[in-house]
C-alpha cells in the first residue's frame, strides 16, 4: 500500500511544480503590455471511474488486505495535470501619449503577419518601419480588415501624422489606409499561446477567425497585463507549501518501505 501511496504523493509534487512554473511566468510578465495570465488545471484520476461498473473486475489474487477490502481500482489514484488555460479578461487601459500605441477595449485580437503565418496579439505597442509599414515592436506587419491574402492586407503609412478612430480606421496624412483587423473565434478554447505574447488557432479546430463587431481602439494607450501580483504571490506561497507537504509524504512512505524491507523480515 505504501508503494501506491508514494506514487500518488509524487504525482501531487509534480502537479504543484507545474503550478509554480505557471505562476512564476505570470509574475515575470506583470509589466508586459496586454499579457494574459495562465492557470493550471488539475483533477483527481481514479482508474475505477474510467470504467463502467459492469466491466470492473474483482482482482483474483491470493488472500490479502486487497482481497478482503476490494476497492476496485479506487486506491490507484493520482493527480492528473489536465492542462493550462489562458484568462483573456480585460486588462486596465493606460495612457502613454505615444501616437502609435493602441489598446483594444472589448474582445478580439490584432492580426499580424509573422514568418510562421498569421498570429494574434492584443499588444498594441506598434511603430512605423523604414518601409512605412505599421508593424509590431518585432517588425511584424499589422493587417487591415479584408478577405485578401494576408500579404495584401499590410497597412502602409504615407505620413507620420497618423490618426486611428475608435472603430480602427487608420488615417495617414488625411488618407484612409484601411481598418485595423480586430478578430476573434466563436470558441474561447480555440486559441492557444505560442510565445512572445502571440496566439494562434489550435490544431484540429474548425473555428475560423471572425471580425469583432463591438470594440474600441484607443490611440495613445496600452492595455496592461491582467496579472494581479498580490493574488499570484498568494497562489505561489500556497503551491510552495503544498509541494513541501507532498515531499514530507514521500519521505514518510519511503521510511515505511524501508521498514518493510529491512525490519519486518527479521520478525519471522
């Protein structure tokens, strides 16, 4: 029984380690514009609960504690790391005074063209490159609305005098250069983070990017991270304490196994 217990404790320690890594990444990005925090999801896995009652077989084993008190697999439990989900809640809008900083109020993402294809972001810290294109800080072109090929939807700026309306229309020197694309998917789980504050559609999802109807783009402002430092630090302390508890449980089970191997045989 102690062997089964030590595996359960180890799975708990591994789960808390994943939780600590996720929280640490959130805290590290507290000042990243429009960063969306992640949350770790866990559940308890019971082998018996994965089968229908009529197919669970009572184990045929020699007389033992298990044979008298059959748990039908319920004792074979461990912590299952179900995955990580992203919290897309709105961050606070902060004024910067920079003419090329844009913040989205409401749902949706900017579309940008990267070497890996179209990616999504809410980070509106943009700039005008040497070719006059509206690009991200990494140099990826921002796309305007439309059904054309992404390479045909790059926003070109003929002037440094740039104005963007609430509905995303870009005016450069008085000329309308198109509407910044703000898109989303019908299913929240269809979007996954791919690093560098960018998102992409999950593989095997049939969802398509659709234009967002209700949103506002605020020029001269940026959306702040939605990470609450106090909350994250509280969760970090909690995860660290649980991790320490599972370590103590592992040591206890290890000591029990040592006695079973080294001392019990001497009593015979």
